[in-house]
């Protein structure tokens, strides 16, 4: 595994809590300048993995590297930003005073804090509320402030646990654009979220944990592609030659004004295109069918147990 080329890397990472195996040999790597999504049911091991990388929890076995060093070192943590799920900031703070507090923890001078606080709050869209008490903030505003805290010290790696929870659709789009900007600046953004639509829109690659094991990892396109399924559309009033396709062993299903065709091999789609041309039919739509990331996730974990506390020890399953 190319640990030296990875910002985040685990190798056979294991963690047990008594008789419960929270992580069972997880190996993955995340590159610089990547938005990486981690998915899994409650109890799949997501939080345990992040806490090991942050040095909050000790591993039981295997390796965990962060920014080229053993995960958990204090000097490395200074280069990391973290937004935990369900964060609770003191309500007597204002947005500005909270960032002053965190800035002091990060070792930033007062002059630097005074300069950066308005900038970062403008970045997350709440600069006009910087002098208001947090008790007046909505859930979405508190979430934006949490993201501001995570990126305030210009970290190289940013761990975000449910970053868009409580944020309205417009705000989610703005935050996705922010994460993409951070990625383009060379930052690594590691996202843990149950909002699968958001993960599908923002992440370059996604890993799915199931019962403490890495079930799948890849780009969203790779995970959602359905091999051999195509959607075909013809000009208005034209019909697909179903009898001919069936004689050739191709299964078709009518979906609205289009057809879904199961094509066993790559060459067969060329055969269909030639057949349509020979019949004088006008091809208007031909795309490989994809499923949503939610479809992939639900199908994969449908039979999984709801959480580690209720989990019985089972035979190890090897994902795709």
C-alpha cells in the first residue's frame, strides 16, 4: 500500500471493545486533494475509524497513518480540522468569541484571529451574525459555525461528521462548493454522512463499511454503475423491435416512453444500434443505466445488523 503517497492510510486496522469487533482488518487510503466519503450503518465502525485516525481511540492491531506519520501524534493533530456530530458549543459565546477561543487553542495570535474570523465566517455565510450569541443561532447556523471552527487554522486534512445536518438545500449547495474549493486548494476532506444524496454529489470516492469490514470502495460512478443495463429512447411514435431483440437473447422492459435493455456483452449494444439503423428507427437516447448511491448502500446493508451492541459474531464477508 502506497502509504507515503497517501494523506490517510490504514492497513489491516482492527479495534475490539471486549468481545465486539468494531473494525476487522480495514485497509484504505485517501489522497491529497480528495473529498472522501465514509458510509455505513450505525455500529459499522465509522466513528471508531475516525477516532483512531485522530488519536482519540487506540487501535487493537494493524496500522493507521495520517499525513505520513503514525496517527494520533499531537504535532500531526495541529494540521487537522474536525467537526464532530452533535457538537455542543457554549451558548454564551458569540460566533466571533468562539473562534477566538479555538484560535487560542490553535496557537494563533490575536492579530491573526482578528483578521481571519470575519473571513472564515464570511466563507461559511454567517459573518453578519458573528456578534450574536449562539443561543440565537438556528441549527443550520450552528453547523456552519462548526465548519468554520474546523477550517479556521487552515488544516491539511478536515474530518467532517454529518457536515450538512440541519442545513437547508441552498446552504447545502453553498457548503458543497466550499468543500470543492478546499479540495482544489489541495486539502483533503473526509466526510461521514447519512445523507447519501449529498455524499453522491460532493465526494470523489466513497467507502462503505459493513460490520467493521470494508465492503466496497471506489468512485461514485464505479459504485453506481449497473453492468450491462442500458436505457434506449427512440423518436416519437417509434417502437423498439422487441421480437427481434428477444430472438437475440436480449431482455427488455418498457419504462415510460423508453426501454431498459439487459445487454450481456459490450458488443451486443453495437448490434442493437445497427439493428435500429437497419429498421430505419431514429435513436434519440442511449445511456448506461446507473443506480443511486442510496440504492447501492441499501442493497448492501439491508441484511446487516442495526448496531455493534446487538451484533452476533458472523462469518467474515468479503465485499466487492
